C-alpha cells in the first residue's frame, strides 16, 4: 500500500502557489509606494529584486517560500 492521501484544493488558491508568493514579495519590494519614470526603470527594479533572491532577500524568502502547509484532519463543512 502506498499510503497516499489526496487533498483537494480550492480552484483559486494563490497562497498555496509558490510563484504567487514570490510575485507578492517582489511587488512589495518594487512597486508599493514607488514611482518609476519609465518602463525600463520598473523592469530594472524587478530584475534587481529577483537577482537578489538568493542573497539580500534570502532570509525573508526562505520562510515565505516553504512547502510546509497547515492541514486539518477530518474537516467538516457547514452548508447553508
């Protein structure tokens, strides 16, 4: 027996998708309360942030991009 349990996820669950969490981090670093005079500077800021994921941002991303999720045993859903 393989002892595999299937867990069904909601159709839209960005918090469970690692790339969505990375994009949220990049937006917070590069876009929130920032102004770029042209698209080239915006692109440069995003690329710079991504280039620093393994150095400058490593500590923050190590905890953000983990595959450990909280699960609940035998959850009950209330239907109205």
